[in-house]
C-alpha cells in the first residue's frame, strides 16, 4: 500500500495581502464617492429648509429634462459644499412627495426655488452651472422680491393645500389598485370613492362644529365672568349715640295743635331749620300775650 504524502499549504504571500488591502481601500473610496452632496427633502425634514440658505429642485424620475439636469445639480451641490458659504442644496421627488409639490404649486419640471430664512423665491434663469453659481455667489436673488405671505410655501394654509394634494394622490393610487388588483368596474370604484369622500367630509364637519361650539362656550363664560357684580362695600358706620338719642327725643316731642314745628332732624341727625321760624315764634308770643291779658281781666 502506497504511503500518502501530505503537502502543507503555503501561507499567503505578501503580494496577496497587499492586493486585498488595496481592494478594501478602493471599495471604501468608491463607497464615499457615491454619497451625494444633494440632500433629499421630504415632508419629515422640510422644517429644516425654513432655516438658512437653500436651493431646492423639484424633479421626477421619468422626466427627461430632470435626468439631463441631474449632473449639473450635483456639480452645483459640490461647489456649494466646497465654497462653505452656508448654502445647502436639496431635491424633492414629486412622485413621492406630492404634498410638497402642492405647497410650492409646481407646474413644470424641473422647478428650482431659492429659500433664505423662510423667504421663498423662484429661480427663472437658465439652468447652467455658471448661472446657478452667479445667482448665489453674487446674491442676485436679492433683486427679486420674495413670494407674498398668501403664496409662501411655509405658510400654514399652503401646508393645508399640500395635504389636499396628498389626499388626491392617494385617491388616484386607490383607484388604480381597485381597478388592477381587484378588477372592479370603473363605476364601482367611483361609487366607493364617493362614499368614502362623503364619510370623511361628515367626520371633518362634525369635528369642526364641535370645536366651534367649544370656542363659543368658552368665550361666553369669559363674558359672563366679566359682567358679574363686584363685591359690595361694607356697611356704612352708624352715627354716634348722642346724635341718635337726640334724633329719637326730637321725634318723640309733639308740638301744640295748630303750631308748625320749629325744626326737624334728618336721618343723619343734622338739624334743618324751617325758613318761617321767626314768624312762627312771633305769632306764638302774640297768642300767649292775649291769653295772659284775658286771664288778668277775668
């Protein structure tokens, strides 16, 4: 029986190790090079755009003009990163971000907008790299007025408009799914969408009415609290006992019949003399004198 000879394996040579290291380094470099300088903007990170300087592009993957402009936009983003002037470059895919396209009211592709601290301006010059660099580097955007508040994409009502665009896009996707996957007739799909629209409208209307009713009640309560009477002041201090006693004594006294009282006291104890007091005194003296004379004669 022949003996079996086992040949030991050779250790990897230095050239193989160096080749492996070189391949790893190249793969790392290629991986870093694939990272784009253009930031993808969605509804989730759109709030970042309202701060600082931005150049934003709206594109679609099926758009031929967008495909031709992609290299120029990438070069522009690399130039902005190298200049370190604070400018950031982003892009928005209108096929997936219909809400943002509705906010900006995009009518053609590609559409470019310049955003400076929340102020939005549309870019209308040629889409060459030189013009883009001049527009930002020479601050040519200052010569063009910003969009008004009612047209600004950062306004709340424009965000609500974007939501309606998103709902319409989802409705189209639902229609396509029902017709292709479930093979439903077109009129059936329209009936389903109409019923869903009515139900959603009723729910939103009910929520709105409840919200308005709550606001009205809160306002009425505030007005009612304002109209409530203020706290009454404490009782007035009573007059001194001397005045009270004098008033009671004067009230108990009665004059003779046919005579007019000389003075009377008010509720506060103040003496109020009558204007005919002197005449009354004289008449009483005369009567007394007559009575005395008659008694003397008798």
